[in-house]
């Protein structure tokens, strides 16, 4: 085996590739060869650090992160750092934010300082296309432990004890889900990984699948062993090409190593996984709609109960878990429930992967323990709102999430505290809006989205959202009476109360929350035509 | 023409054969058949063939195909331009980009250029929200798109 002096990790997730990662990699290789360093410097592909800027190149030892945007910088970098051992300051990762009293250190700790990376522990560090690197980071240890020293019931118990709740948005206790399926007398049983990440503003699952695909495969296999399932499906959005490619490669490698397929690790347990592509439908993220879609039908939600845990895919007991939920399983099995429960707060254990974007200085994918306040997330990790503007609101949990106005910013992110202000954490998307954004225009876009994605099965959602959109349109044109806002609220309440699945309920919630926190803005649109973003029609007539 | 059609049917039958044993997965099969067609869509002849082979009513197939936004029953252009129109992208000016695209291509959303080169579609969130607004052409994703950048982006897909 070759021993290298320097290890250079290049981020090659889909967003980095967009920013030219492959060109940078080729140029680096060329330059290293030119300077005769090919036996000293090793170039490896990894996922990204969650920094949304340039191509991230991490150099070990030292863990220095360079942000490369220009190929012309590469010869200098290679000469200075790789050859002469002097870090190139001007290319190092720095946070573009108003200067603070203490200068931020420009090493990997800066990104990770406030974060606790459990689910993302391997993302950015290992090559997702190489199972050996995953195994070197204790990969497949949890599976080995589960298969050789635990009984299925024990695994379910440890997941229950760890109080792991689903990370897809609804927050259903995972262990309980598994138990229901395990107890069902029907066979065969199925495990489905819900990777239909369609929630606008959410790309955490994509980061996990592109950066650490083996962790999903390992966790699904454990789940299969615990519940008695023999087959797993990963339902990935049709638009996520790179995720599909990397998952398929990982599955192939796992099969080759005997970690998937017949008689895994000689334990007598057999389990296999297939990747299935979606075809462009938001509602298929709802678990019963996803199951319908897997069966090759229209992705329309089913009536519940019965729940998929007992009557799921092809009418058989089925566990449906989100990508991030599954990624949590491994550490729980390896380190135990007590260790896991140390993270987070009561009723919300562990960490949450979130995507921070919108009007913040530093956008990215982050992971923090539950209990972190939104203010800290936006101002500490996100380094505040650009241009010195003040924050108007945060939309937590994607388009079907909740409005959090500035006065609620100190609310910790955990199920209980959020419920107290009538919100939910949803998928973990954190969209920051500054004071120049218009709530009416934002709500209009939200409703347009829901109107388009409504599957049409139930009337309140199909007809109600279209009607509500019309009302909001009229608000934005100033062509409505203030009293009609009352009607809009009633309409939203009916939609929320009578829709079949979460889509209609979520759409109605957006209306109710917009009115709850920003009614004066609606009224000023109607009465004076004033729009803070100068986007709405009424403004032009003034 | 006739000969081309038979060739096309043969290829479809080959694909169906692959899945016939299990009868699933239908969506993957539809994806593959759609990719096969030069006009990027699922023509009625293809649906009829699938219906016959998989013993499934055409109406059921139609209801499935028409449900998903990635399938099309109408012929489409060689390149599909998808503009992300989800709320986060809208905040960053999707509308301006869409307008510029419509003007440049001379078509509206859901339409195809007369030379059959481009079809313009709206697309829900592509999961690259930190680079909004986002446009996807075929399988390539472009972030931070502005009307000024559009000519350069479109150039490589334009026919000589």
C-alpha cells in the first residue's frame, strides 16, 4: 500500500459539480503530475462540507479547507502548499460576514464549531463510491453487531429506548413503527426508505445519499432484520440522478462484500435492496402515496387507518422511514440508547440535519442537536442577514412547514417547544426572509405550488386551494374587501379540517399562519396598496 | 416510416419482456420507454402495447402517466428546459428568468419550439435551493441563473 504525504479531498456532490468540481479535480491532477508530486499527494472524492460556495478542497494533515473558484489558482496552490508546505491564505475558506471581535479560525472547525455531526459524520470525509472507506469509518459495524449479538426484539427495544422520532416531518416514534410491523403475522414484509425529498427548500437527504450512501443500506438491513422483512426499496425522486447513481453503486458493492443479499455475514439472514425512481410528484413523499407509486399507480394517498406498518406495499406490513431517520439507527445500535439520549432535549433526542438558506450570509447543510434556538442557527451558524437588514420571519420545515416571525426566534428547535407556538419542525428546511420580502407574494407562491401538486383525490384540497389562491391574488392586487379575509380564514380552517392527507392541511396552515402573524400587511395591501417588496399589483396603481 | 414503427415496437417489447416476470416496476419501465422515443414522450401506440402485454387497461395506464410530471403524452423537443418554480426559487427571481426564457425561445410553459429542439416546463423543487434560481436542461442543472446568462447556457443545446 502506498503511503501519501498529503491527502486532498475534493467535494463532488451535485452542487459542487455545478460549481466546477470536476474541472478543478482534473486541473489539480494535471498540476500535481507536472510538479512531480503524484506519489506524495493523493486526491480523493468526497461529498461536500455543506458550504455553499466554490469547490471545497480539504487538505490533510491539518484539515485546511480551500474554496476554489478559479482554475488559475491551482498551480500556485500546488507549489505553495503541496510542494513547499505553506498554506495559501487567500484561498482558504473564510466566512463573508461583517467582521466580529474575534476573527474566525479558518480551519474545518469553523464549519463544525457549532455543529454536532452524527448523521453527517462521514459526509465530506469519505469517498461515497468506495465501500472500503466506509468500512474504515466503522461502517457495517452496527450491522455486524445487530446480526451476531442481538435479537430482533432487542434492536427494536434499543430504538424505542433511544426515543428516535421520524425525521421526515411527522415525527412518529420509529421504534413503535418497527414493532407494529414486526408483530404483524403477515409476510412478506417490506422496508421502504422514503427518499422522495420534494419539500421545497429541503436537500438534506440528497446530501446524505450523495455523501454517505452506505449508511442507508446498512440501516435498512438492520431494520429488515429487526422487523423480519426480506426486501427493501429506496424510493428516490426521479430528478436526483446523482443520488440514484451512488445508491446503486453502493448496493452493488455491498452485495459483492456479502453485506447484502443471501446469508449476510454468515448469519443466515437474507435481505436485498432495490432503488426505484419517482417520476415527478410532490405528494408521493406522503407514505401511502409513495406506496401506491411503488406499485406503479397514481400517487394518491390512501385512507388511514390501516397504516402501512400493517397494511402497506402490496397490502403487506411495511416500514416506511425517511433517509435521515435511518441514518440515525447506526449510532443507536452501536453506542446504545443511553448514549444517544444524551443528545438533544426531552422528547426530542438526537440531532437534526437542516438546510439553511434564503436571506442569510452563510447558507448550507448543518447538523445540530435538538434544543438549538433558531436565533443561534441564523445568527451564529448562518452569520446573520446580509446587508444589515432585519429578519422578518423564518419558514421552518419547507413549504408545508410553519411561519416563525421574528419575535418567536428564540424558540428552541424541538417538538415540544415548537408545538407550544403552534408550529412543527417539518423537514428541517430553514428559509430566512428579510424585511424587504412580501408575505402576500410569498403566500401566493406557496399556494400556487400546492395548487399544482394537489393530487385531486379529495375536494377540500382540490377546490379549496384554488379558491384560496384566487383570494390571495386579489389581496395582492388590492381588489378585495378587508372583511373577506375572514372568509379566507374560514376557508383555510375547513381545508385543514377535512383534507385527506397532509398536503391540504399544510396548504391551509400557510394561510392561517400568514394571517395570524402578518394580517396588518394584508390589510395595508388592500387599503393602501403598499407592498414591502414592491411586487404586488396594488403598488403600481398608487 | 412503417419500418421505423415496427423497429420501435420491437424495442418496447424488449423492455417489457424485462419486467414481465414480475409485472413491476411500472414507473421504471415507463421512464425507459419514454427515453427511447426521439420525441421524449409516451405515444398512444406505446401505451397500447404495454396494455396488451401487461394485461392492464389503457385507461389505468393513462391515469398513471398523466399523474406524473416527468411523463408526457405529447411529443416534446430534444431538450427539456425545466425551470424550478418552487417558492424558494421564486424569491430569487424565477419569474424574471422564466419570462426571459419564454421570450428567447418564443414559447410558453408546456410548449415546444417549432424546430422541436426545446420544450419549456415548470418543475418543482430540485433540491439545490442554495443556488436559486435553478434551471435544469435534460440532466444538467444550472444554478444562480440570470437572464444575462441564458444565451450562454442555451447555446450548447442549440442546433447548428
